């Protein structure tokens, strides 16, 4: 509540800084490369990645060095991966739900989600976002028969170089609140796992815009995702 009241008091400054950030931050393109295909050798695995600009790989130039490519790189010796990437810069949880609802029903062994930053920067309430995320997880299991859902937590926005204070503090606090409620909910669902991208280093290897992940973060993200996938499917192979 304290953060909410402080945010109201700072609203004129936050709105002004938000406009300045949107005007001054360079718009980076989504990386080139295939978003659907098959790669690797081994046991068949169907993988879906859904979400926002980070899921799409903004901050790097090729899908090979983005989340999709780095996840595939760390899976290719163990699985023949049939993959699909459905992601768009600026996507919110609500917009992603709308897109997924229009797709035909199909089955995936693992789904990785990356959503939350655009929800944090929007006017969506915490309770509404909680409901939308619950609907998303249900949709992934009911319509796409996801055996495993890897839910990436909202990144540490209080450490985004592109954001000036107090906007950085406000969005960071809001992201933390979103993550707290997400953690509570996901821990109760046996098919879902949280993935935390918090980095201990003082300087986060961000992209040139100071807002998106750089290649090193995508490498860590893909490696961690692959580890969770391997462990889950090893435990559930019998």
C-alpha cells in the first residue's frame, strides 16, 4: 500500500518520465531467424515459447542468440525439438491470451512464457494481472496440453539503466509485487515452474537500449530453461 500511495503522490513526475523514456529510448528490432522448425537429435520434444519482446529476442540480432536459439543450443544433444515462437514487442498478458485463443488446439511438451514488463508499465491492476496469468496457465494446459510450463518471472526493473528515478523505483516495486503474487500461485501448480532471471552482478549485461536483455542474459536464460526441461522430462520419463 505504501508503494501505491507513493506512486499516486509522484504521478505527475512518473508520467513525465514515462513520456521521456518512450521518446528517448531507441526502438530495437526483433531478431531475424526462423520461429518455427525442428532441430537437434534425440527424444522428440515439442516446445512453444510465448510472450513479449524478450521472448522474441529483442536486444540481439539473430534468433540463434536469443532465448529460442539458446534454449535449442542446450537441448540439441538430448532432444529433437519441434519448436514454435509466438512473441511480439509490446505484448501484454491479455493480448497474448487473445492470440493463443485464436490458434488451433495442439500439444506441447514444454511451454516457456515471458510476460509482465508491459503489464507493469500499463495501468492493469495486480488483481487483474493475477487473473490473466491464471487464465494463461489454464489455457496452456487445457488447450495446448502442456506437460510443463516454465513461467519466467518479471525481470528486475529496478535495475533497468534506461529508467530514471523515481520511475525506476516505482516500476521496480510494482514488478516485485507482481512477482510475489506470481510465486504464490505458481508454486501451487505441479505442472508449472518459475524461472528467475535475477542476476547478482552489479552491472547487468543489458542491450544497448538499457531496457532489454543482452546476448549474455539470453545465454543464461536459455541454459537455465534447458536445464529445467531436461530435469522435468527425466523425472517424468517413466
